[in-house]
C-alpha cells in the first residue's frame, strides 16, 4: 500500500535526503510541504509528518504542531521533529505539544531510516489493519473516502461480499473459511493494482466484506477479471463430491438437509462524481442497494450504479 510522508519545511532540504535514502522503497512517497500550504494538504491524511524545524520560515514549530493536532483527521498522525535545538527545555516543549518523536541534528541517516521504518511498521500493525488479510480496516477506509470526497475527486467504489459463505463455514469450519477470505483479498488486491495505479485503494471492512476505491475508467474490466479469477480459484476449497454436486448440503437446526450453492462473489459498484454525494454515509447506502442487485443474480456477478450526466 502506498504511504505518503509529509516533510514540513519552507526551504526544501530534508525531503531530498529522505528520497535518496529510501529510493528503493517504492511504496513510500515523500512530499515537501511548506507551512503555508500545510492546512490544505492535511486533507490527504499522511502516514507520518516530519517537521524540519531548522527550515521553517513562516511559522514556528509549536504553531505547526497545533495546526496538525487540531485537524480531526490527523489527530493521531505521528509527528516527528528534526531539529538542531537540543536544549532539554525545547525538547520538553515539543513533546508537550504532542509531537511523538524528537530527532537531533546532525542526523544519523541510518538511525533515521530505521526509526521511520519502525514507525510505519507499528502503524501497519495497530492502526486499523485487519489481522487476517493485513489490509486497511474501517478507520482508514472511512478516512480515505472522506478525503476523496472533500477533494472532489472522481472515482468508483467497489463493494465486495461473499455469497453462501456461512454455509461454507458451517460445513468446512472457520479455519478453512479464513483461507477463502485471505484468497479473496489476494485476488482483489492483485486485480485492482494490476496497472500499478498508486491512487487505487483496497480495504477489508470485516468478515467477508471488502471495498476498493479505483480511479481507473476500466473498473468494469477489473470487476470481470476479479470474478473470473475468483470463480476459478474458489473450487480449490471444495471436495470433489461438492464440486461435482454443485452445491453444499447443510443440516438446519431441525436436522433437515438444506442445499446451498457454492461460494460466489457479488460486487456492487458506485460511481462517485463531483457533487453527487455529500458524505460517506450516502455512498454506503447506494453501495448496499447496488450490491443487493448483484447478490440476487445466481453465481458471481457485479452491478453498477452509474452517475447521471
């Protein structure tokens, strides 16, 4: 997953050092942001903000820290301060303003490299990441949707849901069910990122529900490719008898055998254009409706709620 790191400095300096230091880490994007432009860029909700105090020209460090912390979406974004002011009093003041890390100049680049990597690892483990699929969970999903709405971007939201998954769990057990969820995540991630579009996003809402935000115009082709691969690979998770029969036989609470189709995948697609939706809730409501249309179609299917021209 692409992660943005903001370097707050009015005179570009540290950003060039970090770009060179992390040149082999394609998943990291370093951006130099001036203090005057910071408020606008906070809409992007970066993974980490590094303030280069020595290169601040228009605002002082404390004001910058407060600006970040007063922004609702960045209230928990880690802040690192790089400074040549090593006085104990100054260090205490920085930490009092909720900066999380203090790095003294002159820089030990190897040390800084590993501090940044370890911070990102910690975020990956603890900040709304699904422990099963390692995909962003509800908090990052909502933040990403809100950010794109506020920036008036055009994109499509793909809502994924497994059909007849409970019947599979009842028959094969939760551990085998977890393997299907992980395989589904891999299939979605692979196809959504097939053309290496860094602006696409995949998240795991929970259970057997996933979401993807795509800027590609060919999102319908993405849906088709996901379904083709899913229908091919899902057969690996059934016995030969169940595959030959084409359905599962599951006893209900009264002991009566019920028949359920093999697990399939439904995708509901919502086109988001400028001004069409006012908040994330509206997108979710339309997404639920269009996903329902896909689910009433036998087998794996997708349905699209297109914008009105």
